[in-house]
């Protein structure tokens, strides 16, 4: 079975350093103090050069960790290396994650000068008590000020990252956070429910019975409230956890949901390139050693089978409200979608979780709330 290739690619660059560790975070991160930051930036530049040889990306996304935890000299150096190795005239989107407490005028000026087009500001909630409970270092006023500062520096494409179903969070608190977020006038809001992951402070608290979380029914009510409030204010629901004004949908993240390929650069980064999903070494020093030895830091590689690619096409694509194109599926894999997933599709339609309209399979309103049930139906391998 032949799979049609495409030229779309992104580049994700990971900065693992943080000034503090949030209670829920399971991303690859380390405390900034006493870390070999300059050596890490050397290795990043070398790894960027390695992937540059395979072609330049159309999107660039710097995440973490906390990219803005770098000092101004380190921050500028990072962008010099990115400009040298990855930036070109056809880059469609250049995103940087930022935390309110470490975003300042100088860093905004650096990003503007090097062509950053989009900021993702980690707010999580505008409830000061909850911010303290989840281990954030900023206050709600800091978040609002950071957004306004970015806007005054010409960043009109700002997304706020929020969370819900936090310990002790009420629907009233959520409503107030949504109002504060909407009032800042950003064209994009991402909002995710809290997931308790192993090796986090919250996981240990949950194991000891010291973590009070909203139940599933309250979490579902909160999600319904989020959809209603954000759509009412012109932010259309284009992906399970993402809302945007028309034209401001996230391009880089959409590559993931559309099952396109991307370079993963940095300690602990994951990539998908030339049909292979790979993971880099996580520990900073091990990452640096491997890059200098090999030009990259891969420690595991998994060639994705055709069956796995079809599964990913379904459970990633169905996260998008526009769903999966049946004609694109056939063009990409050479077989009609019903031949592979006819039984699952029929069952999910009967259960009222999936619908087909104008050649696209998508979640129903009920299916949006039970997305994981739908996605699991397409994992057969």
C-alpha cells in the first residue's frame, strides 16, 4: 500500500529550563540553577544544523520548560541560531511559549526582531489562590500585564493557555477566569483539563489522598461552560481544546493533528520524520553528549507502520472539529476509509458520537464530550 508523501513539516525546539517546577508538569524540565545552559544552546544549534540538511520547516515552535527563563543574552543567542539554521521567507508561523513572570520588554523586542509571529502565554487560571495551589510563580495581574505588554509591542497573535478541573476549582472560579481571559482580547485560547501524570507533585498528593479534584460530572459541566462562553465571544471551537477567531487557528499544532511530520529538537523532544517517530535523550548532559557525537540526540526510533499511520490519521484528525476527509484518506492510503474502519464508524454513528457531512467524518456534540471513547475505537494494533 503506497502512501502519498507531502512537503509539510514543522520544527519543535525544546528549552527544558525552569526557574520553578509546577505541581502538575510532567514535561522534560530541570531547575535552571547550575545548568550548562550555554553548552545546551551549542548543542541545539548543532542539532538544528543536522535537520536543516533535510529541508526547512514551515512552522517553528519553541516550547518547554520555560523558554523565557533564559536570560536576555541566552535568549538572543537562541534566536540567532534559529535564524541561521531554520528561518526562511516561507515560514508560516513562528511561536514561542512564555511565562508571565519572565516575559519582559527586552525579550519581546528580541522576538519581534527575529520574526516571531505568535506568543503562547502560560496563564492557567486568573484565580490567585489556584495559581498558588498548582505551583505557578505568577499572579493573575502579572498574566494580564504580560499580555498587554506583548500587545503594545505589536504581538496581535497571542494565545492564552488555561486549565480547568483544577484542585478546588469551582464553576464560578472558572467563569471568572474565562471572563478575564476574554476581556484581554486575544484571538486564541487553549484550555486543557488537568491530567494527573506520574512523577509529578500532584500525582504523589493523589496517591496519599491529599488532592481534592472535581468529579467527572463537574468536569463535563465545566467543559460545556467553556465551549459556550468562548463561542459566544467569537472564538470558534476548532479543536477539542482550542478556540480561535477566524484566521488565528494554530498552524504548528495543526500539523500534529493532521498527522504531518516535524523535527523534534532539544532534550527530551519527540519528532516524526521520514515515517519514523523518535525521542531524544532527556537528561541535559546526555543530550549534549549525543548531539556532539552524532549530530542528533535520538535514543529511540519507531518506524510507523501503515496501520499505525491510518490509526493516527483517525484519532488525531478527529480532534479537529472539521474532522477527517474521507477523500483525503483514500488519496493518502490508497483504500476507502470504510474498507478499514467501516465497522467502527457505523457503531460510533449509531451511538451518536460520530457524524458524516460533505465527505468529512467528525465528532458530534456528544462525541466531543466522549472523545477518548471515539479515539480508542480506531486503535486496533
